[in-house]
C-alpha cells in the first residue's frame, strides 16, 4: 500500500513528513525501552510481510500487519513501521525516500488507532469479544490505510483519480480479511505464551 515517488506534490509530502515526525516523537516518548526488542521484532515482521507486492495503479496490495503492530505496541508502532518502510525504500526502492513520511502516516496512524480500539478488549474474559475486536483491529487498520491512500491520491491528482483511489480500496478487501484473521491468531497465541506483551 505504498505510494510511489513522483505521484504526490510537495504539500502532501510536507504534511506526511510533519505528521510522521510528530508520530515518531510520541512513539519514542511512550515507548518503554525494555520493550525495544518487541518493537524490533514487529518492525521485522512488518518489513517481511509487506515485501510481496501486487501493483495496483499508483499503489500496491500486500500484507501489512499494521493492525497487529498497533494492537501489540500502541504509539511505538510508528517507530516499527517507520524503520520497516525506511529499509524497504533504501534496500528495495519500495515507496521511496521522498514519500517515506506519507507512507508512514498511511500505515502507522491506522496501526495506532487499531491499537487503541483493540487494547481494552484483548483483556476481555469473553473469547468471542476478543476475536471480534482483534479481527476489527487487523481489518480496520487496512481499511483506514486504504482510505488514507485514496485521500492522498485525490488531494495530489484531483477528482480524476477517484476511480484509481476506489480501486486501491477495493483491491485490499481480501487483504483486510486475511489481516483480520492473522491478527486474531497471533494475538491469541501471544495471549497464551506471553500474556505480559498484551
């Protein structure tokens, strides 16, 4: 779900950079440094999961697992996602350096939102409540990321790109379902083996 270089104009790139710096500052401030290994592991999970791209116009479809990062990390998900995106931009030219700020906002903001939504319900004694909110966290983060991609594309290129923006969202419907299911399985597994992470 990267936006490639050359698609956005300077104002959108500037907005992305400002919000990314703010998110990184909050992530650093709210990170317990004993959890640095967890941030590193989730950054590598994000990096590896999003390596396989299926091009869709000015974007691409792939697993992201940003909802999982947000559910497990909260604000430090900004750091994990930023590092993963920076490595992808430098090593594989996915996204790009100029769009790093926008791409971080597109993936990290929904991660943090998913974390806030899911965190309270992950501790529920009712397994069905947990499953529903874990699924919503995984799928909802992808939906919100798709909406942000569409917003940035329409802001930069105008109403003529509405069809491409809709295509980006529609192409990610299977990804939403997959990520919702993966998030449920991973969070429930962590709940059994390392509940202190939650």
